[in-house]
């Protein structure tokens, strides 16, 4: 109910949101420590049991411009099956966010996602883990990204480096880099920073921004999320500088 309220307040379209009578709304418990935050991703959540008919019915009235796939949401066979059916029915670009949270991932899911994706966003640690999982012998990050791009015919590979910035391997094989955006306020936590980065990257791809602009804006917005508690700003005015910029 809280999520549906926020959707309404922010003028978003709730079509496609499923309400499950048997399973709880998905939650992640975040514990803050001096070393950073630790995630506890709860099992058997509503997103693990998406209804195939309801999901596919959305395509009868809405044509997506881009499909976002987060690998964590594909951990359960039922939702994984729904994702496969959705991909079969659409023709738009697919943006994949790799999120490796043990034990909620498998080589099968990662291989499938990479096969259907056009753009992949991944952090440098996950990149190293995935190439090992897939038997790719490259050891340097750039070589690893190029190997993934070639093996799966990816248009774009975005690699985030945390405090060291990020870089983007494009379809042409050129790499663009950006330094980490400076924090205008003290760091509070990094929860949601990766999702913020992905959101701006998708916005940029859909609107045809230059690669350098996407990198800079995604990095800046992700950094700003690190200055608030949690992933969602409580005040809409938070977005004003980014919308005006």
C-alpha cells in the first residue's frame, strides 16, 4: 500500500504492479556497520512469484521502450520463467543490472541474461566473478569486459568502480571513463546508489545522450543518493538540480 501510494503521489503509472495475497512485499534488511552496510535479502518474497498471465497482459496495452532486468529478481524459477516469456514477446532494448548476492544467483541465470541483454551494468568485483563463473580466462577488467561483449554480442558494458568512478565499453569498442562525482554533503550510506546509476543510464540511452554525458550524470546522481539515508529521497526538491541541469 505504501508503494502504491508513492506511485500515485509521484504521478507514475501503476499498470503492471502485482499484489500477492500469499507472499510479503519484497524486503531487504540493511545493517549498517563501520565497514559499510550488509544486506540480508529475504527469501520467498512476492517478486519471486510473479503471475505470468498478469505480466503478459500488460503487453496488450503497453509497448515498452526498454526492459530492465535485475538478476536478483530472477532467483526463483517462477519469476525466471515469466521473464523468459516477457523477453519472447518484446522487441525493445534490454538493460541488465547484474547483482550478485550469495546465494541468490546461478550460472544459468547469468548466462541467459547476458544472452538477451543489449546493455549490461556491473561492478568490477562482479565482473571478475562472472568471467570466472563462465570460464573466461581474461584477467584485466577491460579484457574481461571485451570478452563478455564479444561472447554475448553486447552493445554496451558499464562497469562501476565505487569510489573510483566508472567506465563504459561501447559497441564500437571504445572505452569512456569518468571520475567519481564529489559529494556536496557528508556520506550517509550507499544504499540505492547502483540503482540510481542504472536509472540515469537508461534515461540517457532512451534519450540519445552522448556517452560522456550519461556517465557524468549517472555518477553525479548516484553520488547524491549516498548523501541521504536509504535509496529514495523524501523530498521531491532533491531532484530539482538534476532536472534543471
